[in-house]
C-alpha cells in the first residue's frame, strides 16, 4: 500500500493544505521524487498529470512538487535538493 493520496480537488483547496506531487505512473523520475519525499517524511498528495486536465501545463515537466500552488521543485528531485528547497518555504 502506498503512502501517497490520490486526490481530485481544485487548486484553491490545495493552496494551503500541503504538498502536491504532480506525477505520472511509470515515470522513473517520479518514482525517485516519491522516494525523496518518503525519506524526508514529507506528507504529500499525489496527482496524476495524465488524468487531470487542470494539470496539463505540467505534462512535460513531471515530477513537479507544488506547495501553496507554487512550484517548489521539478524534474530530477533528489533528497538533497528537496531538503534545500524545504528550508526556503514559508508555510501558509
């Protein structure tokens, strides 16, 4: 069983509810990003870029980590990159 949550809500509801990983099934970079999030014990919501028309703008950018509706990281997300990015984020 995966720790990720597959949600289908609008971005307004997600704006302050935490982190969202925009991803797709079968993407090795997306799987690496999930491992980095798990290693950091960072709770997140998983959204499928291929199943949600609202995420179409991220089609060629996955994985993309969002917080408060803003891009935190995209592409190759490692544990080190994630930790540096988390230090720069202000909570809602």
